[in-house]
């Protein structure tokens, strides 16, 4: 009997099989002590598909309900649910860089992937991009934009009166909240309106383009290797996988229009007394040769992409929940009425100073921020050299560890057993230590070194529009069940179908 040698293809297959088995086993082995869904231990496909279902936020939460506060959601990725881990994972000092998740959100064109303050993984680049503009986002600067928020409110109300008060037509308030948020950001950033409010529609398909961008990048953030191949390489050039191009085009147009002005006109061209964001960005870029020459474009892009739909999501959550919970709405209206009696509120829209510290409004805003964070995937960081201890467990160097705002904000030991329900009163507890723990335990704006830069802009808009809307209109929510939420890596709500009447204020 003669033994035949294996053929070359069979040999290659054998080697490939052994290598694949070794690869999966070693991948699994490294974090084998962490519980999680079976396939997630071997491949990032699993969590990518969670996002594809548009119910990723719920799947992540259910995974934590099933496996506990620490869940392995990918071969090299762990999600944590206990807010106690926040100071360790998101410190003010450098050393916990962002993971490749963020490369997934970078727009890619033929020139390559475009980093920004939000997305860069390089901590030096982050400092270079953030330091020159950080002061523009301080509350003291942001409140100078208040007249422009008022202006957008008045355009919004003019349209609501014309289209819906007079006609008594039903409409989806969620759309108009989004139009408003975009117009505010557009005005603050480049002193121009997109026209959403005046035309009552998605002009030039920008809103669709942003949502398409979210749909494309959401799943890719979960599978960085696939993202690298399909969206950040020559394959992307061949397949023309250029996400975010329409948004970049609009941003580039605004920047170029402005650059045509001479330096001294930057401020004049802005309608805002001390200049809009773009006038400051251009000035900073012009006077600082060490800043990369593409900075102005990415700062402007960040404002549009990071600042509009995020604020929209919280405003929608707040308005919807107030309308769906009349007991909360009544309490809030009483608070406005008391404030009006004490020191008359400005008409037709109360001023920031008059509403910024109203306790019940604060509690309602906090509750909306808690229940519906716009970003609903873990904000991933990479464990530093030597690994890290969190909550008594060691995470090896290079592990991606993240906290998902949708999950953390529902942490029952911190927020109560009814953490999945609307109850603003949880932020009015007399136990001040618990109140602080709750306020600091939310992940909605992130924490530490990479905390949201635009937080005060969001609060200014939210605390301005809410009293303005509620004091000037009686809003009837037709069917609370038509409210619909879905997510990519971003959250989106629709179906706040209402009828409105004018109120005397
Ligand atoms: C309710 C509204 C908003 C929410 C919930 C929100 C949420 C967040 C979160 C979670 C992060 C941190 C991400 C991370 O750690 O990976 C972030 C960062 C950031 N946000 Fe916001 N954001 C909001 C509004 C805005 C606005 C209005 C702007 C700008 C005009 C803005 C600009 C930024 C920027 C530039 C960063 C990057 C900061 C850095 O890495 O240093 N955001 N935001």
C-alpha cells in the first residue's frame, strides 16, 4: 500500500483551518473571564448586527440585564454599566485614548479619513485642535448667542402659527424641533439659515444626508477592521464609499465663501455682534501657523454634525415626555407661573437668566438627558500600558473598554428601580449625595478630557425652547403610542403628532 502526499490545495486548507482555529481561540482566550453573548467573544460581526437592527440601544441594555454590570460585547471590547467606573475610564489627564470606534465616524473622501476634535484618537492632535477653540464653547461666550436663539424661535413660531394654528392641521412636532436645532446651529456657526423652518422641509436633502451618514458609519464603528477595508482604503475609492460628502460640501462652501472676504470682514460678515463661530475659527486659523490648514473645516463640520441632531434628540425626548405625562407638564407650568409672578418672565420668550435655575425645569431636562442620550453605543477607550484596574477587575493593556449612555443612565442602583421610566422627581431627592451621584452618573455628554464641548449650547437651546413653546402654545399629543424611536449609533425619534392652539402669555 502506498501513502499519497496531500495535494497542495488540501495542505493550504489545512494550514488555513489551523490558523483560523488558533486565531479564534486566542482571541476568545484573552478575555475569557468576562461574560457576554457567545458569538461576541469571537467576532465583531455580532455587535455590528446589533446596530444594523436599529435596536442596538435595547440589545446592549438587555445584554447587561442578562450578564451583569460588565459585559464582553466584542472579542476585545468590554462594556461597563456602573457609573462608579466613570472617573477611572474617563479621566481629565491623558492616557486613555479613544479606540478605533472613532475612526469609523470619520468622514472619508479621496483625500483620506478626516479627523476632528470629537473623533481623533491621537491625544496630541486632540490638544492641537481643541485648545484654540475651547473657550468659544464656555457658557460666558455661548450666552452671547441668545438673541439668535430667540430669532430662530420667532421664525419657528411664525411658521407654526401660519401652518398649524390657523388651519388646525395635525403635524409631527419632532420634525420642527429638528429644523429648529439645525437652524440655531447654522446661525451660530455661519450666520446663515438652511431654510428648513421657512420651507417646512429638508432643504437640499441635508437632513437625509446626515441620517444616511449615521446609518453607514454606525455598524462600522463596531467592526473597525471591516471599516478600515470598506470605508478607509482604496476599496472605498473603488466602491465610492464616500460618506458625509454632501455635508462636507455644504461646510466647505460656507468656509470658502467666508474666506473670500478680507480678514477684517470676518466679523462684519457674521450677523452676531462679536462674530459667529466661523469668524472665530478663521481668525484662529489665520493667526496661528502651527494649526493644520484643514482645522477650520473640521471645526465647522463638528458644529454641524455633533451639535444639531444631538440637541434635537434631547429636545424631542423632553417635549414628548412632558406631553405624554400631564402631571409633569402641570408641575412645570406651575413653576413657570410662579416664576412669572415673582419677577415677570420676558415675553414672548423668557430669557436664559430667568429660566436657567428653575428646579423643576432642571429636573425635567436632566430626566430627558438621562432617558434618551443621543449617542447609544459605548464610548470606547483603550486600556493603557500595563492594563487597568476598574471595580476590582483587571483589564489587560489594549482592551477596548466603553460605557454606553443608554445603559449607564439606567443603572438601577444609582437611578432607582424605575430607571427605565420618566420621573424627573428622581433629581429632586433631598439626599444631596444621591442627587450628585445621579447628576454625575449620567454618560450623555461623556466625561473627563473628551467631555462634550457643546454642552452649554445644548442647554441654552433646550432651556429656551421648552418654556417658549409651552407658554405660547397649548399642545395636544394625539396618540402617545405613535412616538417611535430607533438608533444607528445615534438615536432618532419620530411621531410626536400634535395639534396646537395659541395660549395667552
Ligand atoms: C444634547 C446635546 C449633546 C449631546 C448629548 C452631546 C454628547 C457628546 C458626547 C457624549 C461627547 C463625548 C464623546 C466621547 O467621549 O467619545 C461629545 C463630544 C463633543 N461634542 Fe457634544 N453633545 C451635544 C451637543 C453638542 C453641541 C451643540 C456641540 C457643538 C456645537 C457639540 C460638540 C462636541 C464636540 C466638539 C465634542 C468633542 C470634544 C472632545 O473630544 O474634546 N456637542 N458630545
